[in-house]
């Protein structure tokens, strides 16, 4: 911080505002947009005695209404890719200067970031970068070119440290800039708006940088998109059509990933509750927890892990739980709460059950548990993902690698970090949740279950729910009814950190030839710190385990200090660790996500009882 203060005092940098906890502004409420911008403005004012004029829009995710919010926050300008301008229909080889945009007569200035310059720095030789800048020169007229980019490319991204520092790129770049000061001058944005006139008014569509619009596409759509791009590369000799193709819309990440959609809507649901009851002025710490939970990193997925990184999701839930605990303690003041709402807007009602120990959310779809949060740990045990096909999985299968010396951006240097990743490319046919009901072929193996064969699931069926409330408790009854299979799943809650599940089969003709299974997914962050206790016997390691005829299974996670105990009617139990194949800055990798537990009722076809105890003793 002291270095930044010194640089600012010497006139070597301009402080830019933004959402304090770096949310994607377009996907949080307007109240939170404005509050986060003001919080950053206040921070800069307090720490640096400066009033910022510009704002950084996280990930350059732009929607037109943001102009009004930025204006109201007292900020004058922002920076977006020149790609945004091309998507708006403006046809130029390069975009110079800056423009005006507005929302309801609330204007701001927008600087177009040069994509050609952004891709040159620092991936090309210094002489090429300086040559590009000189190519922009125009006789008797100053040209304003904007560069605004990731600091990570200067040493944090793979291979960039050696290139930027050890091989001298940065020193050489500054040296050549200094030598060419007569023709290339570096200035701040606030200086630019006094020295240059705007290029006119422009209205930019909902968009982001090009790669983000590609990542949001479903694999089938992405394949078609790539075919079109390849066609244009071969046939669009003058590049006149490339500006008219684009990928998808950022918000469709929440269509693409149901578990991500739940987390996002859970955040919005809590935000609305807080703003309807109180204000940041009265409950600053409560709102800070909410705003921390809006940090953008976990709300999308591209070449950089994002939503697939469990510790990032865990941090979001940790702050959501803290905010909700503070709200309930101050405003709800009830030891036991049962509410109904469609939290994730999937068209199915959810039941929210809360006591002083737990937050549990159960969907009418399959009577499955969407969230199981421990209040004392600020931890969601159902912070899970579902394995699904990704566009880059094709590259994993082909095991293609691009030589680093041929790569020009971070997006082209990704390669596999480990062998045999293709064997983990298994895709689930239902969302990985809690209390998922399955009909299993007899003698199904753990391997077949993992590969999603030899069973069918009731996870997507609509159950009929009735709720019986009692003092400091409730019983939720979920009924499933088909021609040859009828049962009721009763989930009973009290004020304790536990709940009981009772299956009562009214019609079990189907189960004469099949077995009934109940799946429970548990997010535990550190698999190497997990110990299983099956019928009192301790077992280290939980990769793939099959237990025969047991009636209790304890799971001890020493990393987070979490103990979970399942007590149940005698059953066979499968335990496995679920991995996904995702991408990171340094390559494709196998990522641990959660533990999967399947209870198989092979004995009693009349009923099945299961107790989940989240207390301290296992």
C-alpha cells in the first residue's frame, strides 16, 4: 500500500474504482452495485486522499444499464474492449479516443481497449509492440490509444515470469518507450478527457471479452461457433465479417450450470431479504459478508477454474452463511424456521428449514437436498458440482498440446498437467445433491454406478410435499407415486444438528426385481484428511470403497473439524470421491469435488430408515 501511495504521489499511476469485492456488477442487485462502488470510492478517499473518476468493470461484463449506476456512484468513465464496440456495429480497424454512452440521461465516457495492443503485451517482442504503436501515428494529429489489462500476465501466468523478468521484456519495453517519448507519450485517463474530445455517442450491447462469450456456450454450440470461425479464417480474406459473429451471453452460465445457478440465486435471495429489512448504514458487517459472497471468481467458468474450484465456492457460501446468521439473530429471532420459496427459479418450490445449527434447503423435485449448511462452521456440505461435458474436453481427449513458443496469449498455452485425464470424462445424468432416490439393477457395481449405468434416477421426478409443523421441529413428507412403485419420504427436523429420513413403501412391485438406493453427496475440502468409520472400524482413504451389510458410517474431516454420522437400516454402501476435469492457468487437471455415498437397500423392501447426525461425536 505504501508503494502505491508513493507511485501515486509521484504521478506515476491513477487510482481506478470498482466494486469493492469485485463482483460482476450486472448480476448483483442495483442496491449492491451502488454500495460496492461507493465502498471502493470511500476506501480510495480514506487511504489515498483522492477521489477516483474512473471505474473498472469486472471481467468487462457490460450491460447498458450499468452506465446509470456508474454515473450515480459519482464516476465519470470506464474501460471496455474494442470488441464491445465491434459488437455494437462500429466498423473500424482500430478504435482510438473515447466515447459517450448513457442510461436515462446519466452519461459516462467509455475508453475502447485495443485488442491488438493487449495481445502484443507482453507476448510479442518489444520491438513489435513499439512498432504497432508507431503504426497508429497520424500526421499533425494526436492519437489516443487505450491499454488496460491483467496484471497477472506480468509474471503470474504460466511461463510469463521468465519472459517478462529473466529475459528482460519489461526492462526493454520501458527502455524503448523512453527512447521513443518524442512520438509515444503515456497519459492517464483523467488527462485524456481534458486533452481530447469524445468520438461521439455509442450504445454498447450486453457483452464481455471475446473468450468469455465462447466459454458460456454449450459444447454443441461452441463446436458450431468454431466451425464458423474457421470458415471465416479461410474465406474472409479482408476480415470484413469477423466483427459480426459473437458467442453467448454471460448470464447463461446460470443456465449452463444448475449448481452455479443455485448459488447465484441464493445470494440474490439473501440480498433482497437484507435490503428489504435493513441498510448497510445500520448493519455494515452483515452487508460486508453479503458483498464478499459476490466476488465474481466463483460465478463463472472459463480457462481459469472458476466455479470448478471448490475452495472458491466454499468462500462464497461461508460469507452467505455468516450474513444469514447475522440477519436471523437480529431480525428473525426464532429457534426454528420453515419457509417455502423457489430459490433457484427452476419452477419447483423449495422448503427452507433453519434452526440454530443448520440451514437445509429441499426441492420438490425428487425431494432432494440443495443445501446443507453448518452454522457453527459457516460451511455448506452440499457445495457440490455435477459432472458435465465441457467444450475443452475434446482437447483433453485428443491430448493436443501447443508449443509455448507458438502461443500468443494465455488462452493458447493451456495443456494437460497429468496423464489419462480422459478416464475421468464421465457425465452425470442428474444433479449431484443430497437424498437422491435411485432404482438400481441388482448387484450393481461401484464402477457401473460411477459411470452412470445400470440404474435410473428419480432425481428429476416431481414429488408431492406436505409439511407438518410442531414446536421446534417439522416433518416434511415427499410422496412419489407410479404404477409399480409408491413411497413416502419423511424428513424430520428438530432443533438439533441432525435429521431423520424414513422411506415407507406403499407399493414395491418394482423392487422385487430391483434395489432401492439413496445417494448423498458431501463436499469436504481435503480428501487426504478424511477418515471413514464403518460399523466402528476406522478406514483411512476414501477413493473407492464398498461396504457390505453395515448400519453406520462415520466421516471425520480433520481439516475443517467436521463429523458426519449416518445411521441406517442394514445396507450395502458405496463410497467414492468424485472428480471433474477442468482447466486452470497451467493446464487441464483432475479436480476433486466431493464425496459420493450410495446406500443400497437390498433387504427390507417395506421401509428404509436413515439418520444424518452432524454433531461433534462420530
